[in-house]
C-alpha cells in the first residue's frame, strides 16, 4: 500500500541529518508517482509574497530545460497563493501556448502539460510552509495524494529543523520585553500600534525584534515567531 510506504519514508525523514538526505529520500519516493520537479519552502501569511524561505527547488519547472532559482519560481508560479483560498492539498495543471503559460486548479489532472500537487503545512501560526511537486505524467489517485501529503509534511518539518534551528545551537532565551513585542507581532499588530500600546518608539520596537531574531538565530521575524512558539517563549 502507498500509505504504508509513506509512513516508513516519513520515519526516515524524521531521522534525516542533512538537507541532501531529505532531498534524496523525497526524490526517490516521489518518482514512483511521476514527480521530477520539487519546491519546498517556509511560508507566512504575515508576508506579502507569502513565501518566507525556499529550502529546495529543483527541476524543469518552466519547460525551458533550465534550472530555476528561488526568485524566478516565486515570480512565475501563481498557484502558490491558492493555498490561502483552498486550505488543503490541491492539484494543478499548466499548459503552454506561443504567448504565455496557463495555470488551472483541477480536481484530477489529465492531458498534456505539466501537472502538480501543492501541499500546505499548517501549525500553531496557521500556514507555516508547503511543498509543490510537478511532473508530466503523475499519479493523481487519492492514495497517491494522501501518501505524498504525509511525505511532504515530514520533509518540511525535517528541513525546517535542520535549517532554521541548527542542532549545535540551542535557541537562547528572550527578555520579557522581547517576548512581549514578539507576541504582539505574532497576533498581527503593526509596529506602530505596538509602540503606542507599550509607550515605546517605533525604533525601540524594531530593536526588540532585531534582538529577538539574533537571540533565536533566525533571519526574519516570521521565523523568530515560529521558533519562539516552538520553544514555549510565546503562545501560538
């Protein structure tokens, strides 16, 4: 059964010690369903572009035989934002004509073109990441979709653990004010509103966020919020 195999693969991913090993495991498993294109990324609804950090991008996504970088993928792939509207894994199809690319969200992909599966990963903050897989002839059965959903979620969690929270560096604690500012930010408050509520300047609020990012060893505030929730510094 595909679901039994997916569970075994998920357990392997949980023990993975490098991004390369995660990629190898997912690539080998997904090839059985016809996938040869992969994008794995963290995401946040706090960001205008939705995509926070791309962990892995591979394959001929745009049909020109060239490897695609992260910026190109974000700019040219419109299906990513459908995660916010659908809230569950979904299939998509892309067809080409002489002038442009046409993407459609479909119940079951078929016919010519590149088809794919977009799998969101949700956590305490809501949407936390996603994996998109593509190929020309894919298995779109319910069993395949559920199996790839389990594997993709495990791959995302394993990659995030390795990339955003290095095992050799345990996250450092936050000051009470840093926790407070980060918690208000996680709740969707703007920096100006946080500053007014706490009687601080906008610059002071930004300094607290910057110090929180430094203490937690991350590059963005969205990442800091995720790490802070995961380590119990603030509530999700």
